[in-house]
C-alpha cells in the first residue's frame, strides 16, 4: 500500500507498506527551505556531464546513532520519517544532485561568459529498506527484498514521467569505506536528465556488436560465462550471477536475467521472485567473504528511457573495494587519470571465493 | 649524470645525479626472482583494457619508516637503492602492472576458453624524487624539480623504444587517503602497451572538434579559461594553470603550455623552466589550502606514441579527493557505476581558494 505525504519543506515522502496502514503522521519540524545550487556542466574533452552541487558540502555526515535521520520518529525526536514505524519508505533527498522545479543558476563572476551550463533537472530519492537501524539489505526477509524490488519498479515508472528525465538509476552505497554518510540501511535513486556516459559508451559497443554479428552484446557475454562456468557465483533457472572475466574490482558480481529485458518492469513475476532470492544470496556472500560487513556499491543498470532500449540488457552490478580483510583497493592515477584499472584479484579466484561465501551464507 | 646498474633480481636501476658521481655500490640482497602474473583482458562493454595483476596483492604495504625501501641503503640495511645517497633515482617496479620479457599467462581452469587475454607487455618504473624520507615534491629545490622533469623526458624517450609500448605516463600518487603504500616522496611511470581509454576518448572529441571547427580542442579550452580568467590559479608567460569549468574533483588544476605541444620532449628550455616553477607553485598551493599535506594525484598527459599526436596537447593534471580539512570526496555509485561525477565544490570557488593558497605558498 502506497501513501504519499509532504515533509515540512515540501519534499515528497511515500510509504510503501506491506500491509494496509493508515499514515496520518505529520512532519512537525521547522525545516529551512531547500537550497538547491546545482548545475550541469559539460566536459568537452571526455564528452561527459559533470554535476556541480555546492550545497551538498554541508550534508549530514556520520551522525551518532541516536540522531539518525532515517530512523522512525519518536515522541522526543522528529526524523525525516514522521511515522513511528515503516516497512519501506521513499523520500526526496534533502541534498540532491538533481531537482525539479525552476532552478536558478548561481551567478558567475562578471566577465565569465565561457561556461556552458544548465539546470540539473531531475530528482534524487532516498529509499529506506527497513526501520531497523542496525540491519542491512542482506539481512532483510525475502518478502522485504521483493518489496524493495517492487519499489524500484514503481519509482522508475514514476520518475520516467518527470520532465527531462532520460535514465533512472537505483543503487545502494554501503559502508564508510566508500564514503557512506548514514549507516541506516538505505539506497538511492537518481533520475538523470541525460543518458549517463557509461551507458552511452556501452550502447556504442552494443551497437557495433549488433552491426557486426547481428547478436546482442550482453547476451554474448552471458553465454560465454555460462559456457566457461569458471566465474559463475550463483544461478537459478532465470538468472545468472558471475564475476566477469574483465572485472575491474577485486570482488565484482554481475547479475543477468537469462533473457534480454530492458528494465525491471519488463520482468515477469517468476523472474522478480528469483532475482530477489539471488540478489540477497550474493549480498550475503559478500558479507561472508571475510566475515565482516563488506563495503559495496550495488547498481541496477536499466535501459535509458528514450534511446537504445533495443540494445540494452538489464543487469545488476555489485562490487567492493575491499581486496582483503585489511586492505582496500584505491583508484589511483592509472584508474582515475587514465581509466586503466589494475585488479589485484584474479576474477577466477574471486569467483571461487564468492561461490564458497554464498554457499556459507545459504547454510546460516 | 646517468648511471645504470642492475639490482639483485635483475631489475634495472638508474641514478640521475645532478653532479658527476661514481656509482659502484652493489645490491647485496638475496631477492627472489620476480613473479609477474600479469595479464591484459578486454572489457567488451566499455571497450577498455583491464589489467589483472594478482601478484600485486602481496606488495609492500605501509612499512614503518625504518624499513622504507626507497631510502638509501645503510651499513645495517639494504634497500631498493644500493647507494648511501642519491639525487633522483629510477628503478623497475618490483610489483609491476606491466613487464618486459617473455610473460607466461597463468593457466585458466579447464574448459574455460572464453577469455580473451594477452600478456601485459610494457614497463613500470618508480621515480624517487629525493633521498629525504620526510620531504615532498612541493618542498624540493627548484633545481631538483627540473631534474625530475628532465628524468620524465629521458624515461619517456627510453620507454617509447620498448617493444609494444604505445603510451608513457608519468605520475605521482601522494597520500595514504588515496592508497599510497610508501610515504617516501616518489612517483611512477607506466609504459602502457595500448593507448589508454581516457586518452582514446579525448582524442575522439578532439578529432570531432577539429573536423567541425578546424581548431584544436585543448587550445579552445585554454583560450576560454584565459578569456574568463575566473578559474585561473597561476600563470606565467608560457604556461597557464586553471581549474577547468567542468572539474570533477573538489580541487583539480590543469596546467597547459600556451602553445600546442604533444609531449614534454617538444618543449624548449624556457618552457621547461617555467613548468618547473609553476608546477611546484601549484603543489605548494595544494598543501597550503588547508595547511595539511593534501592527498593528490598528479598526472602528466602526453601524446600516445603512434597515433593522434597532431590532436594531442600536453597537459598536467593535479587533483585531490580532499574536499575540506576533515572530509574526503568518495567515488560512489554515480561516479563508479555511471561515470557521472558530482562535485561539491564550485570550480570558481576552488580556483579562488587555490589562487590564495598559491600566493601564501610563494610568500613562505
């Protein structure tokens, strides 16, 4: 059941309740009006958009647990979520990288007429996976995982209708090691006003591949991994999870449905059910790898809204910068300045370790 | 004066002495033979090379100061550098990402015939800027900075002659925050057996720009910044240092010569002298910004050896992930999974801060 309310500063909040509930709580905070000094600039060298979002410098940074803004509100303390409990809740980010409405561009110093820039129209949402502060995605019951997947589909559909939006990206950043500023289990959704540079690049490759072979590039990558079997981490009847032979990160898993689909909305009920199980298995495997909470980035790669949909192939990508219990992979000059990744863990070895870890996670 | 020797395991070491010196010290260590399990794989989605270098997992990691392998040797302790003192010294990396000689590929598990891979021919060198463990590039005397620049030119020429090498990349990673495992002031040089993905991408843009306008893309970017003036951090008669309007990092400076040149070797003496001063000024500015040793990546972008040289424009790039005295910028899902950078510091503001910091550095 879906209930919409407005927060004190006008941002939208949506409860996604697994059982019907009345949601009448009101946000009683006095919140300052949102300052959204955001603009989009274009890098002519790399042909890429860069978001300049200077208001984000002041965003909430690792608050103590009793000040967590994603926990339910109590009589003593009002948080971002007015209710005293929730299942899954989505709300507009208070420190967004993209926003709706009429965005004013900050003035440039006099005489500077050289900058090509535009408003960063779009929307950024926060998705709280559970009201339990100390939980994690991997610890959610299966029903809840499925609710989150359904929320991703709901939000993708709704954000696709926002003026100017070209691609909707559901993701989770987890762990202080990769800069997460709030520990409460949550993900985010970015509705970008352009097709992202990575997606554009991949679609170029997919187009060349189809022109040359008549086949879908992603389907060929998947077929190769299913034939080799060496790097498969987990699989079901409808999905395959593997470490790609060309993994950039020490531990990186891609989840592909066994048939081509542009986005989550194109999947049927069985596929969504199996995705929920397999995705949780993979996340549990990450945490079992070194028996510590792995930092990770989890990305749902969906097709852009208005281009390349026939070439696109929905997939999820989970990767971690932790290369051993005590060491992290950093992106240094080769990666950051030349875009050449050096991976210190062999994909075949990573797959073996992850396969064992997923197995251990299942036995728990 | 340049003196070549061999280390105990056969790696080459070259002394670059500012005054003539005899170099007769011998490496007396018993070193195991180099294990170089490196291979190059191709990511067909992003059309990028990925280096799999599993032997690097065991590389030296933050040794205590009295075990620094980059300090000169003493009677009690043999380091990577046999001499008891040195100016600048270059040697082959013991944990390389690319190597020369006949490289054997590690076998793949049986039945896995799906992986396109090749040997990672090339060479990785370490450049020690000074024998002073606690110093830094910004603290080098000007004469030494110029020696380092000359070493970059020397190494670029020599590595360009290594079979298969397509691009030579001189860089410095500085600071534990970005994963530097040795604190002794040093940089590195990678001789890549391919044109790096970032360079390929930029050359594509430069080619389109020339086809459309007849002009050089980099020259137009520089002209725009010189006209706007807002983001110029420091300048001389022959060089300009600025924060690009499309900076991805909180503090990012590009140094362009005022005329097009493909690489360092194409510069004249005056240009090299001014580069040395201006580059050191910029690095000092980084350290004065928050009065702490800034983590940074410094990259010398030179033209590839065999393609796109007419489109290329030598430039240096220095950027830091530190966005405030206590906060770092992390690459999370938007950056790492979509290649969309969110910069929390406005380039105009960063330029003003850096301009002031460079000025403070000069007054010291």
